């Protein structure tokens, strides 16, 4: 989320203060992506899973200290001209030539930053430095996930231009928090090598952009069936009024969206795994499992096997194995 929208003294919220995909979403995506990796990578990532999952929200937290962080999370496509999702250069250097750095920093450049982070992860794999690998893999996964949120690819990122303020957090945070237990979190995808990573992330951007009419349209359709007091609840904290969506409205909106949010979450998982794998292959497929596959690690191997079985049967939540639901702090 780029900024908080305050209007007429009421802060519009969606149950959870803005952070892209919410803590639950980002942490879920990072954990599930591990299961899609080949064994040559999976053991290492699983061994570091707690840190990877917990730190998946770090780029959002970093925005409070780094003024240059925000535009790495979004791209306001309308500001780049007609059909920008299909016409913009695939490479950052070409975008700089066409628009200039100032425009990119103002209007967002998440697809270009994803590719830059992939290159840093590749270098980390080559170095063999465990901390660097986990750091860049974690951040890369966050930005890829952001690119799969439709409201991260539009100037109308919170519905503020269409009298739908708070829509951002409703779509990416509140609804997953309420309904993730009903999501299909199984993965039928195995990490694959991306010959052209820049094309892959732009395909994701276009997919997100295509979903925008549904995101805005279904909210308006549901609103017609709710009164103001049925749609929102107002709380007072420290003398200020906070306005948030009711669970009833969130569920009704989710029903209109169907499986859209679930599908975007899984698309995020698939692409995160693909980018991690591609960076590792481009680094020469270094051995990540030194010291991990020993008799002393039998417990961790057994845990991973149990998680993989639960994952394939969509029972991670039932078995209390999804860290984002059990608490990874």
C-alpha cells in the first residue's frame, strides 16, 4: 500500500492496516513456494523457513525508514499511457530512456525491481553466503507477490478515485484473513526455469490489470445491497474515528469475486518458486545442502515430509503446519 487515505476525519481501514497481501498472505506465499522447489533447493529453504516466512513482510516495514522503498511495490499503469501494460519496455534501462528515473520513482516500477532483485539473488547463490541468499530470496518473493495484487497496478490503488476507499486492504488482507481456511492451497506446480524472467513478471502485471474491472465492479454491485451501517463499522480510538468494513460485507464481496483471490495467491506462489529456481540455475546450481542431509537432521527431514504430504492434500491448516496461521514471530 502506498499511503493511508484519510477523509473527513475518518480513517478508512479494512480490518488490517495496510500492508500488501497482509502478513498472512505474504507469509503463506513464501512457505508454499518452498514446497514447489526441487529437493536440491527445498531442504535448504525449509531449513531456513521460519526466518524466510517471518521476514517476508520486511519490505513493507522498511517503507517507514526508506523514502525510496514505496515505488518498488507498485506500478500505476494509467500514468504511463494507454495500454501501458502491453506497451512499456520489458527492461529497466529502456524504461529509463523512455520515461526517466523521476517518472519511474513517482509512478512505480515493481516489475523492473523484481528483475533487479532476481539478479541480486543469483549473485547471492554464487557467493554461497547463506544470509544473503535468504535476504534476497525473501525480498524477491515479496515484490513478486505484490505484482499479483490488482490494486498494485493502478493509480486508483485504494478505490479513492471511485468512492471506494479502503478497497485495497479489503481485497488483499481482510478477505484472506477471513477465508483462507476455505482456500485451496495445494500446489500442482513445480518450479520451472524462466528463460526470460522479465517477460514472466510482465505477464503477471497484465493478469493483475485485467482483474481490475472485477475488483471495482463487484464492490459496487455488493454495495447496492448494503446500507452504510451494514457495510461499515465505526470505532473510536484515541479520539479518532476508524471506519472498517464489516465481515458480512467482506464475505459478500468475496462471494462475488469467486476464486479470484485464491487463484492470485497461488499464482504468486508459483512465480516466486520459479524466480528462486531460475536464480539458482543461473548461478550454476550450487550445492545448498552441505551439512543439511545428515543423520542429525532426521527430525527436520521427517517434518518436511509430513508437511509435503499435508500440502499435497490441502491440509496444512488442519494439521497446524501453516506458519502464517500458527504464528511465526
